[in-house]
C-alpha cells in the first residue's frame, strides 16, 4: 500500500517515523519538568530504580548460580523441552 504526497512522491507506511520516537520527546520533556518541580520525589524515584535494578541483577545472578548444571524441563503440547542455564 502506498500513499501519494502533494509533491507526487509515493511513500510506503514504513517511511513514516516510529510512534515510540514521536512519543519519547514529549515524555522526556514532561519528565524533566516534573523532576524540576518535585526534586526530592524525582531523586527518590531514581534511587529506587537503581537499587531495584541492582537487587534484581544480584537475585538473577544467584538464581543462575543455584540452577547451574541442573536440567530443567518444560512440557509443551508437542513434547518436552530440556535445557540448562549456564552463566557467561
């Protein structure tokens, strides 16, 4: 499916900008305004996200270390899948 512009050029729907990039700029700008309006709350949110990601990373590393060399099984309608989790 193609569309014709006013200048006679045809464009496909994939030539348009992605929605995520279009929404990212206003959301980023809004986030900066909120951070300047509520600095303590914004700082608390940033600290919570950083601490949460560090805890998640440590928790996942401990889970991988604990399940190392164990065969896991996942039952699917076509059969069973067996896999191992190995750290890098």
